C-alpha cells in the first residue's frame, strides 16, 4: 500500500510539474478557495488506481468528497494539490498528499513536492523518511530559539480575531514565524527539522492526514489545538518536536481567552 501511494504521488507530481506556470483552467470554490483542472485530474487518476487495485477501499478527496458510503476498513485520503493558490500564482510551494487510514487509524503517509523532488514517506511504526533517508524533528526547547509555521483558513476574512493575535504573539516570542500556504509541507518540514512547530485550524483531513503521521514517525508530537488526541477529521492541529508542545498549546490557549471571536 505504501508502494501504491508513492507511485500515485510521483505520477501526480509529474503532472503538476508539467503544467506549472502554464495557462490553467481556474475555478473558485469560495472567495479565495481555488481549484484547477490539474487538481481534478490528479484526484481522478488516483481514484481510478485505487478502484483497480483495491476495489473494496474508499477514497476521501478534496475535489470529489468521500464518494459512495462504504463499510470498508480502508480509507485513502488525498489532497491532489495542497497549495493550489501557490500553484496558480506560479509559486513553487505545493505538493500532493496521500494517506491511508485502516480502522480509523493513520497507517501510511506520503507527501511529494515535485519542484524540489522531495518525497516524504512514513509507515506507522517504521519511522519517517525523505527520499529514503530517515528524518527526525529538532531538539529546540525554547520558543525564543524556534522557527514556527502556521496558516490561515479561507474564512480568515470573516473571523480574523485570535488568528491574527496568535500570529503576533508567536512573532513576539519566537525567532520567527512563517506562512507558506501548504499545510502538508509545513508538517513535513517540521518532521525534517526545518520548522520546530506548526499549528493551524479550520483545515480538512486531506490537508494534514499524511503530514501528521510523518511528524509522529519522525519523533514529533501531534495533537489537536487544545492538546486533545489528534484526528485529521477534527480539522485542527499542533505539531512539534515535542519539547515545545506545552509552550505552543499554552500560548494558543491564552490568545483564545484574550481574543475570543
């Protein structure tokens, strides 16, 4: 199953790369939520692959939804282009993200960045890898030494509130905060030690499922935004090297109390 996810991710990446910075057919799902024909083509191809190889499995995808209801123990979760806005604007920060849940537990995660040719993979209990080499989170223990990352939901225009104040507070406490526009890559960069922690809310399962497993298998900690057990279907996440986790959670809690929406 990992081999299937890797094969599908590499195929998706080739398609993304071939059409990058070319004229695209772009549609709006919301005021600032975009979709292209490449998103749709990647997901369509992935669904066809799973239907042919594992007809009893279901697929949860960004562009087509969960499909027909099923009692299958196996659910694939795909974001055909995580970072579509970047892709549309010719910014080379995007990827394909594929995860597999078995009995509701994340077991396989694959994220591929075709422009950097970086393939992040994880199997539960087997560690995390970048292009086949083991990766691990950082040992940073102080927020003042940490490089953090976050993102803003498509609803940020309507409810900026604690999101903006949280960003400002982490800017005050940390070395720096980045906002790249791809939650899947943000998580993978945390797993690889490029970021020390990542937090975001109002996400979808396909944004974070694969990356969350990759962080865990790289030795990191992943929870919900209030420290509860993580599930990608809850739509919020805090991922860190573990040392910083209590500090990130407490800061988020303080900001929510001081600046409720």
